C-alpha cells in the first residue's frame, strides 16, 4: 500500500552538512527513504491526474500545485497520479532527486525506478504512463483538473489539519535534497550548492537570509491586496485586531532600519546577511551594503551559484529568515523551516504597519498561520 511516512525520530539530522535544530522531533526511516516498503496503491474509485496539461506559474507555484492536488485527492477520496515525464516529475527531481535514489551520471539521468518508488511511498502518489489512464485505470472515475485549477484549490479543512497532512512530506522532501557532489558545478542539480559555496568562503555558522521579491514592480500592490484579504477574512473575525494592517513598504523595500531591527532582536548583529532575490531591484542590496552598521555583513549570492533550490535551501537553514508575505517561495521556505524544527519566531514575513520609528510588531508568528488560507489565500503551500 502506498502511504506517507510519519516515522521521524533521530538524535541529529544534517542537511547540506548543517545540523537541523530539534531534529530529535523526527526520524528518517531508512526503508521509507529507499522506497523499499512501497507496494500496490490503495484501492480507490477515483483518480486525480496531474501533469496532463502544462504547469501553472514558476517553481514554487508548481510545488504548491502538487500540494493542493494532494489535498483535492484526499478531499474527494481519490488517489493522485502524476503522468510520468511531465512537469510534476521535473520540479520534484530538480529539487528532491536524492529522495531514495542513487543518481546515475550517465547523461545526468536519475535512476528513475528507485526514485519513483520513493515518491510513491513517501508522497502517497502514483506515477503512471499517459496510456495507462485509459487502460489500466479505465474502471476508475478520472478527474482531469488543470494545473491552474489545482493551484487555486483551497481545501476546507482547518489549518492544523493541512499542517498535519503536509509536515511529514515537507520534512521528507527537504531532508532529501538533490546533492550530487560529482555535479557540484551544476547548481541546477545540487540544491546544496549555495550553502556549500558560502561556507567555503566564510567560516561562520550563524547567518540571516533576506528574500527580496519585487514582482515586476507589483510588490506593494500584492501586499495591499493580501492585507485587504486578511482584514476581511481573518482580522474582522478576531477580537481587538480590526485596527491592524500589514506594512506594505518594509517587505518590498527592505530598508536597513527594518533589517537591523530584526537581526538585533535576534542577537545576529555582525553575522552574515545573505540576500536571495528575483534580481529586479538591485538597489535594495546596494542600500543595505551602504549601511554603516550592517553593510559589511551583507552579501548577494554569486550568479554562477544561485538557483531556486539552492537559494531556498540557504533560507531554510538560516538562523533567521526575513521573507515576503505574498511570495510562494518565502512561504515554502517558512513552512519548511517550521517543519524542520526552526522556531516560528525566527520567520519574519508579516510586519504590521510601523506605528513607531524603527520598531515593528509581527503577525502570523505561529506554524498554523502558515497554512491558513484566510491569511495567505492562494499562497498556502
């Protein structure tokens, strides 16, 4: 029976040679890692197909599409099937190709048999050939929802229930990153490349990551829309919170005063600050580097090293993460950090409107909030 592993208990876990905090909370069952326990899928009458049409959005939109499709399948008592060789395979292999498989260097192709067994066992999905849908699974009620429909699907279960569904999967995925040392120079097949690179250059174990997301100039508009959504669907139903509003400037402009407030609050002054970015607003890094207090500690990621997976892993393993509330990438980093044992108070995504000079309060500082669609609407992963 294909199922999701929830057996996670070891004394220490290392990811990209960094020890994960509180890793005694979970363990990686070796048989589950290798997919050795995978057998036949559970018998269900419905089948949800993912990968029959093109992907929706960028990498983190695609990750969330897979998660939402998992929700949809559970909600209608169906099994989720990914068509072999389509975009869900590609995005999973790009980030998590180490999940139970040995990687063959023959043309850079993964040993798909073991990789697929690990996916079936630990993610609870099927991987099928397109032709099998009308033959092997012809007796089932097949749902061909588009990738866009799945991305915007929001399950009706509680945030705590979504978290319960996700946490073992997130832990499994990020403890199995693509990390083929023989492919070290190709950051696209080595999610540890950014972490490995910066710690070769700097002998410093503690660091902060800042995620700069400009969104083609729409950052403040996106946060304004999100703030309206939160006020309507969350704060208006919460006592004594109707006067709150999100800061629409700080997560977009990332002024030095904002970054300094957070790192000083966490005793991280004079520790490295790495900025992962969409590259649309280089003057943000320039302003931070010009600051007389933190400037010398601010670093950008070298262009020959940066990648979506590598940048995400750098943020996931940071001591402090400062993100953008309307970014699916920031949200996925924050949820992975919480799942791996980093305290939720070290995620900074939701600053409230600054009522005093150079001080901020923060909203959504608990794990369940990161799974609450009344807060994050479609950005929930």
